[in-house]
C-alpha cells in the first residue's frame, strides 16, 4: 500500500507535508465518489426509476453499467 501512495525515492523527493496532502486528497476523492452515488440515486428515484427503497449501491451499479455500455 505504501508504494501505491508514495512517489519515487520517498521521503527525500517530497515536501514534509506530502503524506498529509495525500491523505486529504484521497479523502476528498472518496467523498466526491460518494456524493456522486447519492446524487445519482436521488435523480433516478425522482425520475421514477426503480423503487424508492432501493439502495444507493444499486444506483452506483446502474451508473457504472451505463458508463461501461455508452
């Protein structure tokens, strides 16, 4: 996992605040993804697609299938 996050020759090649930056950047990416899942679920429910008690996970799967097939 560390090699996935760190740059080449870490820690000599980066500023001291890199790990903190990477943490918040990853957190922002996760929050952005979750916001998209919730938004897609709300739009699909409002459009009458599926049942209103369907989960946000099912909306994410529908969105993923649409992205793959288009």
